């Protein structure tokens, strides 16, 4: 299994985030990717290649053009308005009964229009890193379309919270959604996206919610008590043609492997019934018992079991990295998953 990664993805280097209402040290930091790279090399897991270049076209299949233009132009706009802060935090949003048909001219108004939380600051090189992270996912998808049985897109910044037209949860471009769409456009009739990150993949769900050609499944902490709070309940089944192709498995804080693995089994059974041509896995390792921002109880050796179970589906599988903030253990837990998959 090859890994795709670009050093450009390190250029998004937030210092702070607003989390639980407080300004805290940023969690989604470049060293996350470094730890995974180090582990891959330490165990000689496989070749690590740089992503290919892509036009914005495959990204614009998923995201709105005005949103992508905002992301790519943002830092110029920010500095042109005389803002000197090196990190831009949204702090006002168009929630219920407010208008989103008019995008404000002022940069803070724009920032809020195109985001949903205060935990995802933008910096001078965010766009460069985000675009390369998406190209890492696209390269993995292209390799699958060209016949690879598996690939690991070491995406960072992550993507599964990014919606069509707004960012949040450390995510700007929805890497898994862009990859799934690329696969649909290059021979796959049906694609399953299985999100095993601790947090609900609200962006990926929303993007494919009315579609039958991409099945979305997510095991995550119950949104009644966990970020992103406002999507991810079990009654969200899809809409229109997409009815029954969205499956959420919300679980309580403190969930151990014995419970989590039952949801994994249910998800795998649904994937088998759906018979996709390819599987995209949104691979977050924040289900780990020592993750600083999460409250599931998976142990490092249980990540091997995730990979083994997914391998039993017998599908071409593209792994796309999402969350995981126990930086010291992230490399081990990520590579354990990929090792379990490959050993079958
Ligand atoms: N600052 C709120 C928590 C963001 C969670 C990001 C994540 O890991 N999503 O999968
Ligand atoms: Zn997460």
C-alpha cells in the first residue's frame, strides 16, 4: 500500500484555536503528519509518494466556486483590509433567521459566512496546504481508478467537517468527498464512504445526503453531547434519492471496543448489502483512549482489528486521514490500522 503526502501540507500551522470557548494551543498541527510519516518509515510500511497536481475542477465538483474563491483569496483580502493578526478567527455566523443569500463585503462577515466554528483559524499558507491535502486525496483516488487495491492519503488538514460552502472542525476542503466524486467520475458506479473518526462527518453527510450513488456511514460520538453537535443523529437516513444511503451510528462517551466494534459490524453489513465498487475510509484516530479531545476508549492494538475487519469486505479501499490528536500515539494507531488491513 502506497502513502501519498506533500510537505506543502505542513504549511498550515495554526498556533491557537478557540475550543470550549477558550483560546487554547492548536491541536491540528503539522507534527501530526510528521508522526505518521515517522512511523511509516520506522516500520518500512511502503513507498511514500508526493501527490500529483490537479486543476480546481475535481474540487469544484464538490465545493461551491464562491467558497473556493474565498479560500484561495482570503489572505490577500485579509491583509488588504489592513488586518495584521497572523491567524484569522471567525466570530460571527449567519445562524437561524439570518440571511445567507448576500455575502458581506467586510472580511469578518465573509469569514463567518463561510465557516461554522471558531476552532479553525486561517493563516497565510492555509490555502496552499489545504489544496495540496485535497490533491493527496485525489492522487489516491486516481491510483485506485487506475487499478490500485489500496492507498493511504495522508491528508492534513483533514476534511470531513467541510461542507459544500463552509469550513470548520479544522477542515476546509472535504478530501474524502472530493476523492469519492473523483472515483464516481472515473469508473465507480457506487462508492461507500465509511467515516470511523470519533466525530461525525457532518460535511461528508451533507454533501451526499440526497444521492444514492455514494453511501455514507459514520460511527461517532453522539452529537447530543459532542462536536459537531448539529448533525449525526441515527434518524438522519438521507433524503429523496439518497433515502436509506446515509447511516449514522452515534455512540455515548466512554464507548469501548466491545461496543464500538458492534457498530463497525453493522456498518460493514450495510456496505456489503450496498455492493460498492470502491470503499473510501475517513480514517480518524481520535477514537483512541488517550486522545486529548475525545472520549472513546479504543486501544492501540484494536486499530489493527479495524483494518482487518475492513479488509474482509474485499473492496478496493482508499484510506484518507482525518482526526487524531494524541500526537505521540497517532503514528502507531494509524499504521496499526493500515497494517491490520494489509495483513488479511
Ligand atoms: N474544536 C472542536 C473539535 C474539533 C474536532 C475536529 C475533529 O477531529 N474532527 O474529526
Ligand atoms: Zn475527529
